[in-house]
C-alpha cells in the first residue's frame, strides 16, 4: 500500500520505518512483548491500532508507556477509526419509504456458534417473523449492492454485535441497517454509545425492554402502525442530520491512516499512553 494524504506518504514498506514520522502497529500483529519490534527514532510517534473488541485482543500489560497515540473505533481514541459510512440522501417521503417495505425482520449472520445474540433471535422468533440469511440461516444473501436491495424490503434489521464493549458498533449497524434503509434493532454497547453517533430516533435498543415478549410486542405494534413506524425514518429527509457521524470519517484504513497524518501536522505536544491496558480494558 502506498497512498498520499495531503502531502503525507503512507506505506506498508517496513524498510522505511527508521525515517517515518509515525509507525502504526495493528493489535492483531503484536506479540505479548516488545520482542521483534523496531527501534524508535527521534520524535517518531508510535500508534496502536485496533478494530477488534477487547476480549479478542492479546494481553497489553507489557506495552505501558510504549505508544504515543491510539487509533480505534472508540470515541476516546487519539485518532478515531469508526465503522460508520456516509448515509445516502433520499428524496422519498416517509410514506413512500414505508410502503416499499413488505417484510418484517431480517438477520444476517456467518458465525454459527452458540451466542447470546443467537439465543435472543430464537426467542424472538416465537413471536415474530425473522428471516435469517448467511451460513447459519435458511436463505442465502447475494453480494453488494444486491444485498442492500434485499434487506431494504424489511422493516427491521437485527444488528446484534458479538460484544457489548464500549463504542463497538460495527458495519452490520451502518451498512445492513442504515445504508439499506431499515430500522436497526440493536444489541451491543449502551444506548448512549449509539445515540452519540446515530441520527435521532433512528434505532431500537433491546435493553429498553423488560422481556423478549415486550420487545416483540413493540415491533408488532410498529409493523401495524405505519405512522408510528415512519417516525423512525423521519430523519432521512428532515434535513437535520448530516448523514455522516460527527467526525466525518468512516471505517476505512486509508481514512484512519490519513487521520494520523492530520494529527502529525498539528504538531501536538509530546504524549504517551501511560497504561494501554487501562485504556482498552478499563
């Protein structure tokens, strides 16, 4: 990879490590110690990059005071690398958007292992219709952009994360949910984490309901009331939403790397991540 970010050169060429202003280390490529890591030169910035939830990363106890910046999906990172995508503008009325939806709920999943999210889907299916696409379902999902066209016919997309970690909101929420034009029903981090990056009144959080039956009853109520359901689509043509998360960056390695470049240009004061473990697991 060789790209330019407003005069900043980003490369995978490890032979240029010694002359780089910043070196980015992906969490998945790090060992449990400093063994094998290059020598740091001058005022070079070391950046810890991670797109995985904390439970899926190695021990970080040996990396205190090693890195200068963090680059993750967490909003408290030094460089934000969100999974979000720009949301298409629509000129359709709410009534037109609602009328285009003839199916109830959909879930796309490739990991067939037992999990809380699969258990919840199975419980919900006792009350409502949910089509399951992917390796673990009865339906096969075509590739993009056909995938989004299929999902767009459903009123609800179940965007259940495999982790409830802080700010961990992945592409299933943004792409299969918002980009496809459905209303996401979410399970993951807290409601406040979703509200921080989402359009107003745009999603349904499972934690707001005392039971599975209560959640299912609410979804049935929305399905039977076009006006009430349409309130969750109102933001799409209200003009009050920028259709991008506040940072303006999407989950894209190139944009994330360019974010590091922009930070370098500001000549920030010296900094160090005192405890990477506390930041990531605290």
